[in-house]
C-alpha cells in the first residue's frame, strides 16, 4: 500500500471478510460438527458479513471523494485515516454481534440487521449519483480513471442491490419462508461477487474490457458493411 494510494486497505479488509465467510460456509457443510463450534462459526459469519458491508461503503466513499472533492481528498487522504476507518468498521460490526449474542430475540435481531444493512443502500446511491453529477466538472482526474471509478461504484451498488436488498426486505416484512431461503442464498454469494470487484479495482481492467468491447463492435461493423 503506497502513501498516495490508500484504497487497497479497504480492498484487503474486504478480502479478509470474504475469506472468513467462505471458511464459515465450509464448516457448515462438514458433517457432525460440534454444536459449540457451529454456534461460534455462526457469529463469526455474521460478524464478517457486517464488516464486508462496511468496507463496501468505504470503497464507494473513497471513490466518491476522488471525483467530488479531489483537492480535499488529495491533501487529507492518509494511511492512518484509512486504517482508523477500517478499525471503526470492525469495532461496529463486533458491537452489533455482541448485542445480537446477548439479545437474540426475533424482533430485536431484525432491528439490529435493519439498522446495519439499510443505511448503506441510500449511501451507495448517493455516492454514485453525486459522482456522475461531478464528472463533467472534474478536470484533475484522467478519463480512464473516471471510467474505472464509475464502474466500481456501479458494481458495488449492483452487488448490494442484488445480494443484500432481498435480505433487507426479509427483515422489514413479515417472515416468509421462500424469501428467507432466497435471501440467505444470495447473501452467501457475496464473496464470489466481490471477486468481480477485485478485478475492477485493478488498474486498466475497465479500459481493457471497454477496448475489447469496442474491437468486437468494429469487427461486426466491418463484417456487416458491404465491400466496395
């Protein structure tokens, strides 16, 4: 992690949460697991799940600041600030899990998950809309960087909408078995969906993708156009 490029800190932490979730899901499919271990794994899984949501918001916030507040971001971004924000995400996730452990009633559990999962959704929308509005006025960011930033914001919002929004709806409405099953399956796909995000975070990944798409379109146009 370089001093002038702090976003990998959030990506590394997001990767840690994904690995924790995958390890927990592996333990769940192992037969004859001790009940105590199964309970511990259950809380570790939801602890990592909550932390992953927080780091997705951190990534979107960091990309938003690059476009909307470039001068402030350039002089204020430091590794210490990013590390402190990561620690805050881990602590808040741990606090929610501790509360969930001591007050595990159905209604109280729904409140905890709604409070933690619902606010990131409008925040991600705000970051994307604010970034799109500020793109035309931003002159300090190269065009390829702009495309990559927008691609990351769109991808984060898309992952959250497809995988986490059904879970939010489940906690907001009356218990439904089908919705419970669907939301559980989608949430457990989040570590795999984050793999796409890691590819987009790599420099020039979006540019190569757009270049390949443009080449395919040009080839199709040459084939469809009549020869003179």
